[in-house]
């Protein structure tokens, strides 16, 4: 499994190990004067500094490597870099809403199994329908369900261990479980509700990331952890009194950056995903009971509408896959331009 990322960029026979400058000259697209200093973009230098996938080289390096060959050339971007073939994922809050949408996306790009963790003892109707739909797609993996509370660190770690035992790997994690409580004056905000929001949106996100990250480290394949934050971590939602929610999402942004820096050397990437307003049960509690709110929220971004859950699929597929191997410690904003205004 270590070989997945550990193979050299080119076959050893095609390298001139004794003379790295030969490689430099061969892979350059511009004319260079050979110097005694090795180019950082040479194949030899890349081999020393990166873990490369078994299907490398890709892109321009592949074209140059195979320039003399008349064999049919194969594209790799969608087939390899964006593929999650054989990978295993854990997604919290995936009984419904954005978590379920993202879990389904991971399966569509090839995951072998996606484990959805959520509170209800058994999954809901929406989840069951998605599972049945995926089972009708040819060659797709399994959508599994595990009931747990993300605030229970021991339970979350055990879930990670069980997945590791059963699957022999754990490659992707999406921490999507989160709550948003009704508006309340910040000067009167009750301690209990504040703690509840922080407990799920911050502690629970850490425990979920730990559960998966510990298995990523155990199996040595690296991995991608996606913490679901929100645009509310960087801006204050106009006219909403959401101090604990916004505070919790800021914490998630910083958690992502800090974990990314600690885990990069273990080839575990950590990024945050910050959606704007999207209609789900979480936002429905406001939109369904306040006439005019839909128009109000929609008017706050240049697209003039709310996002759809499926509009996160591409970002998740990219973040989870080898297509984003140099992206860590970043916040990916998908908000219809809300923060651009
Ligand atoms: N909908 C939006 O507009 C929006 C925007 C930005 C960020 N987000 C974030 O996206 C994530 C998903 O939200 P959603 O809109 O799909 O909401 P949702 O309410 O539909 O889904 C949240 C899920 O988390 C689960 N959950 C809550 N507490 C849990 C716990 N203690 N343990 C395990 N699971 C728990 C819920 O049961 C639910 O299935 C949240 O983190 C939310 O803050 C949502």
C-alpha cells in the first residue's frame, strides 16, 4: 500500500541516476545551460522530495517521457488523479444534508466504501434511498452506516479502528456533523447552548478527524481530511445572532490549518471547506419559518440564489483525491461569491 504514493516518477531504467543533469535536460521544455546546480523541477529532484503515485509521470512530464514512443497515449487527469478507486472514507453527519451529498460524491469517484456516522440508531429514508440508488450504479462501492455521537471521543476512535480492521485502510475523512441553534442575543447567550454548539461543531470535528487520521497514520498511505467549516467562520451572517456557530466555524478553520502543519510530514492533508447558504434541514429551520428570508439571503451574493448541496461535489472529489496533493492547510470557499461582496 505504501507503494501507492511511494513509486518513483519514472521507471528507474529511464533515469540516469549517476547524472541527474541528464534528466534535467530531458525534462525541460525550454533551453537551459547545464549548470552544476540541479534544477528543483528535475525528475531526480522531484523523486527525492515527493511521494509520487504509481501511475506517474502525468501531464507534461508524461508527454516528454513518452515523446519517442508511438504507443497510444492515455489521459490520466480524470481516470487517475481524480479517482478514489479502492479508497475508504469516513463521513460524519452523513445521514442527510451536505454530509450525505458528499458521501455519495466519494462513492461516485470510485471509493470502495464510505462509512456514514450520524446520531440516529438507524439511517433515515433519504440515506436508504441514496444507498439503493448507488447499488444500481455499476461498479460502485458500499455506503455503510454507523450510529454514533461525534462528541464521544472513545466511540469515534473505536469506529475508526473498526473501519481500519475491516477495510485495511482509511484514506478520506469528511467532518460534516454540525448544528446551528436559533438566534439569541450575544449578551444573554446561555452557557449550555454555547457549549452544545462548540461540543459538536468543534470537539466533534476534532474527534472525527482524529478517528480517521489515526488510521491514516497506521496504514501509512497518507490521506485527506476535509473539515466542513462555513463562510460564517470568516464573516458574520448579516442580521443573524449566531455567535456560537460563527465562533465554532472560526475554530474549525484554525483547527484545519494547525492539523495540516502537524500532519503534512505524515502525508495527511487537512483542508477546510466553507460553504455559503445552502438549503438543508439546518438552514430550513430559518428559511421555512421566516417569510422573505430566502430572498434576503439570496440577494447577499452575486449569483442571487442559494447554493445546492450537489454544488459541493466537485470540491470534495478534488480535495479527497490525488488531484489536490499539494493543497493542505487551505480553506476552500464555495459560497456563490458571498464573501466577494
Ligand atoms: N447548509 C448550509 O447552508 C451550510 C453552510 C455552511 C456550512 N454548513 C455546515 O455543513 C455541515 C452539514 O450541515 P447541513 O446543512 O447538511 O445540516 P443538517 O442538519 O442537514 O446535517 C447535519 C447532520 O449532522 C448530524 N449531527 C448533529 N449532531 C451530531 C452529533 N453529535 N453526532 C453525529 N452527528 C450529528 C445531524 O444528525 C445531521 O444529520 C455542518 O457542519 C454545517 O455547519 C452548512
